[in-house]
C-alpha cells in the first residue's frame, strides 16, 4: 500500500522536507485533536455499512467476496465499533514503523 502526494511549488525541496518532518512517527498525532473526527468516521462507516445491507444484490456480492477471502463483515463491524482512538493510534504507529518515504521532483531546466 502507498500514498502519493502530488503538487507544484516554487520551493519543492522545502515542501518535501516539511512533509517528511510532519510524517515522522512521533509527529503523526502530536498536537492534533482527532479523536472526535475518528468517532465521526466510525459512525459514518457504520451507517454506510448498514445502508449497504438494504441493497440485496450488492450485499450478496459482498458476502460472496468475504467467503472467498475468509472475512466476516459482522465481525469487522464489531471490531471497528469497539476500537478506541488510542487503539487506532497504536495500529497506525505500528503500521508506520515498517514504512518509508520516497520522494521525486522535477527541477526546472533539467532534462534527462
């Protein structure tokens, strides 16, 4: 899995350096009040999931895919409902430990 950030800037090196600084594991959640937003996202996901149960064709496809992958939408729903923001933080930080940041930019006047 990866995330790609695209943009333009007159000072690309400075922007990239600042992004890398903010994406350090110890900075991911520093000074940010995100637990309310996390709860909102959980409620939104749950509402979408419940609405999806009303559409039988889509629900049957979802159940078929889950049976092939060994997944269970109901168990996943229970896990997400029980997940706290601190659980989410710990999961993200653990995931981030195995990641890295790669950058590339085009400099004006250089052709290769």
